[in-house]
């Protein structure tokens, strides 16, 4: 995850979604903003359009690249 190459793993599929429900026959571990959680049988997620503001520098800061 940290390297940004998760999508290259053979068992990973990437899709753009607005809503998803993941159901299992047992507990399921998940992360929200890096915080781990545990659910029993079901996790429901929604993406809120424009809910996240991202700011970037016009040019890279010294020493970061």
C-alpha cells in the first residue's frame, strides 16, 4: 500500500465506485484512513464526491525529490 503498487498484485482488482457492500461468512478486517477495524459479516462504504480537498505545491519543496 505504501508504495502505491497494490493494483499490480495478481489477485487485486481496481474499480471506480460510489458505493460498495462487502459481505463474508465471518469477521472481516478493514482500514478507514489507516485506522484498522473489524466487522462481522458486512462492510458498507460510500464515496462522497468533493468531500476531500487536496492542496499541492506549485513546485516541489527543496529536498523532497
